[in-house]
C-alpha cells in the first residue's frame, strides 16, 4: 500500500521494478508515469481480472507477474508489448488462451494451476520460448505445433488430463527438463505398477523437530532427532504442503522418492511419517553434513533455464570428474528403476569438498517404461540435462596444469557434446556415461 501511495503522489524515484499487492481490482494507472523505465511488474496477490487497452505503453516491460489474481483469459494486449518476454499467470482462473494473446518474443510462460482445457496452435510460433509451465490444468493434449518450438528447454505438464505422452515433445532438440506425473497415462507405466518399496514407518512422537533447514514449493524441511529403538539419529524431515506446485503434485513426489530406492549418491528416504498432529504427509531423510553445499543456484530471470553461480566459482577438473561420476551414477540408478528425475540441475545437487555429490529433490520426478521406446527417449532427454551440468562444470574449470588433466577435460567435453546432440536418439544413456566416467582417472 505504501508504494501505491508513493506512486499516486509521484514520491518515488524512477524505478525499473514495481511490486504491488494491496487488493487491487484495477491496474494502477500511475504506473504509466514510469513507462520509460519500468522493466519488471509484479502485481501478484491482488483481485485483477483485466488490463487496460493502453497497457503496451509500458514499452520497456520485460517481466510481468500476475499470480493469484482473477483472470479468466490472458489479455490480448500483451501481444503488443514490444519487449515482454516473461509472463506468469499462476493460480488464476484461466479457461482460455487465445491464438493472439502472447508476444512473439516470449521466452518464459507460466500458466500453472488454472483451468485450461486446450492450448492454441499459435504456441508453435513462439520460436524463442524456452520455459513452459502448465502443471495443474485440465489439458487432454498438447498442440502438435509445439514441435516447432526448437528453443524449448523445460516443460511442466504434470497434473493434467493427458491420456498419452505428447509425441511432439520428442521432436524438440533442446528439451532437457520435463515433468509429467499425475496424468492418466502415467498409471499404465511399468514402474508405477510395481509393488512399492517397503519403507519404515516412523511415528511423529519419535521425532524431535529442530530448526528449519529449507523450504521448497512442495514442503518444508526441518532438522530433527529420530529416537529409534536403542539409538538416536540426526535426520531431516520434509513435511509436504499438499498444494499443486510448478512441478506437479506432492503426492507424486513422495511416490518417486520411495520408488527411487537407495544409492550412495542419492538422498534416499529412510522412512515415512505417520500420526502427524495436522495429518501432514512427511518423509524422513538422512541429515547431510554441513561439509556439503549446493552446487549451483536456481535460474534467474536473465538465465531463464540455466543455473547461476557465485562470482569466482571454480571447479577443479578432478572435482568436476567426481561430481559428474556421482550424478551420472545416481541418475543411471533412477533410470534403472523406471524413474525420471525431471529436474537434473546443479541446484538439486549437494557436493562435498572432494567432489562426492548427492542428488535430491524429486518434485518433478515421474515414472516411465524402461523397455519401451518413449522411456528410452525420456532418458535421453534427461541426458541433455546431464550435458548442461557438464557444460557448467567445464565452463568454470581453472587453467589445467598437467597432460592427464587436459585429457580428462577433453573426454568430459566429448561427453558433453554427445549429450547435447540435437537428435535425441544420438545421445548416450546415463549408464553408458557412468561406465565411461569410471574409466577416467587423474
């Protein structure tokens, strides 16, 4: 409210970003006074249902957040905004998306948790589209024209009404991250029909909850003490929120966590929480030593699909080899179980000083049939994500000081290039990559 009052009296300096959440029912026209400088507008958590016809006067606008409002359709005036490339309508009441609503330069489109039943063929004209978030709608299919979006790298189609895996996705040369759990076609997969892995039941009364360690879209993670039969163990407890996330449903995340089983380079589940006083679902994981740190940071508005790193970041070639070996081994194990991670990113990797790494966060995970062609293609799509991880590691490698280091660098570079092949069928499996990485030494 304070910023709105300042806008009304023009009591704020020229700004590139505007954030307003104060029960707005109409777009604040005072914002047009800043048309020559505004680049980011966040009007989430208001009561907006329309935008003014002259909205394109905001000619420098690049990013628009309208989450948690009351839009029933995407306003067509957006297509006239000359620089708008990131658009978010998460958790509105969208039932329609017209053929002419989106600007041609759209890179990042978030339509999560709405009521869309179909999408326009015009999506295929968005040749710059890199990230498409559609989880939690009512889609029964995707337009075949989407196969023309050759820049698309990440897509979320979980928790819809899709009766088959959209084949158009396998024509996308840059697709690396995909989430599709919670659709009708998923129930028929080989992995989803397996008997669940036996998992220890942990009564809430046996847990002493400590400080909060982190929070994601699907839940909150706490440090805890588990009072076992004759011992006490430090653990981490994740309590799920139960709401739809950008990746999908927390219930599907829990299933994938359990089905993943155990592996030295996975953050594997120890048990399932029961008898929570608020009936919240929860899982118990090992407590990870403070020696481990997150490998990368989540993508920014600028990088869109690629992780971010702190200034001065370096990955010694030996460390990079160990990180790659750890994550390839963990991912190959998942694929053997019929589990696609879906979010194979450095920000979901914890790394020790010696390079030993752990893969976690199954929010985007889904099941697939190991023996069938779509399953092989899905593994090769995830292979591209691994190639992006290799690319990051090699980009931050300091100057090499030994011939063996150069040989390993070139070997990793060849793997990276193979993983990034635009033809999905040419990419190596993670099992093949893991074997090759084990043959490299420094």
